[in-house]
C-alpha cells in the first residue's frame, strides 16, 4: 500500500513570498490532516478535512494560511505571505476515518523562510 | 499542566538493554493512544497504538496503558542502534478528538 505523498520535500523562500504544498493521502483514507512541526516540538494540527469538508481549522492562521481538499482526495496548503516564523516542517497525515484512528504521516516539506 | 508530558531526555541505553519511555496525559476521557518514532530529519512513523488498559506487544516493542493513572509507556527490548530516534507520545483528546503530541523523548542506543 502506497503511503502519504507530499511535495515538494524542501522549499526556501523569502519573507512575504507565497508557497504551496501538496499532499496525496493513502488510498481510501477519508480524513486528511495538515500539521506544523517546529524543531524540538511535537506536531501541531493546522487543519483537518473529512472527505472534502473542513472539520477543524481553529489553529490555522487564516490571515495567511489557506487549505483545500477538492474532490476529497488531494490537498494543498498555501501560505501567503510567508513570515520568518513559518519556518518549520509541514506534515500531511491521513487516517481511515477520524482522529481516533491511526494516523500515517507523509515525508513532510521542510520550509525555510529567509 | 501540559496535555501530554514525556520524560525529559535524552535517554541513553546500551545495546541490548531495555529502553523505557513514559508519557502522562491530562484528559481523563482519552481513549486512543499512539507511539510514533521519528528519526532525525524524517517524519513521524507510527509504531504502536493502544486503546485498552494493559500491555500490547509488537515485536520488541511493548506499550502499556493505565487509564486510571493517565499513564502510557513504551518499552523497547533488546535495544539496537537503529532504535536511536525521538519517540513521540500522542493522545486523542476526548472533547474535540484532536491528536495531542508530547514533545518527544530522544533515545540513543550506544553500541
């Protein structure tokens, strides 16, 4: 079974630029999550989708971050404009159903904002 | 009080020994518990899930859950250098069903 796919793996941008990340979950997984992980910390949930609907985006900085999951499969996370504090690893995860179930992470995108 | 607290590391164990990692959580209603392994520069990898009180064994890994004490642990038997990584404890919160992660415990297995 193929795992969660993410791209790009690395991205370096200047502050105030925009960036987009892509995620393809495990086939058949209805729930998709985007996490932000800062070095030395555990992942922090940004947004959760159930199929193509948003379940929770309470931790998403909506003035600069946006995410969508069209057709209930692939998802994109965008940052516009980026700030220095956005430098982190952005992880996509998926689970068969909701968060009570096991979540599987993709390889992540390491973002550096200069 | 943090939602999920783990041993402050790093934890150094000799090859072949048992590594013991502890995790406490604050939400008494939590029902799902997970251990992830994260190698440096890599993403978290699920290694154990546990939902009921008691022990669950998978190869050299044993997860132990005590809901009354709000405590979950991970034992790594016959530790190998390849077990050197950061181990993240994750707990599913009962009030919003989000997964809450600890900061992780870094384990180093010395040959």
